[in-house]
C-alpha cells in the first residue's frame, strides 16, 4: 500500500511539473495528407521555408521530393 501511495505522489508531482513546461511554436506543418493504402500515406509538409513530399509507411519515413515554399 505504501508503494502505491508513493507512486501516486510521484505521478502527481510529474503532472504538475509537466504543466509548467513550455514548448516552442511548431515549425513544421502538414499541408496535405493522402492515404494510399493500409499503413501508407503521402504527406506534404512545410518546414524551414520548403515543402517536402514525404512517404510514410510502417517501415518508416522517406523524403520523396522538395521545393521552396511559394
């Protein structure tokens, strides 16, 4: 029972600390997503003044193309 009380206290403190964290503004934005099959899709992502065409599958991500942001 004591271990449960200690875990609950630790978790409560963790939640309070996480609430005070601030994260920078998002610098990447998904402009469009197209599902091309089960577990696979194409993404157009704006990042760093560029548009990236990203392929996403269960195996991972791959950059398929890139152009400057209009």
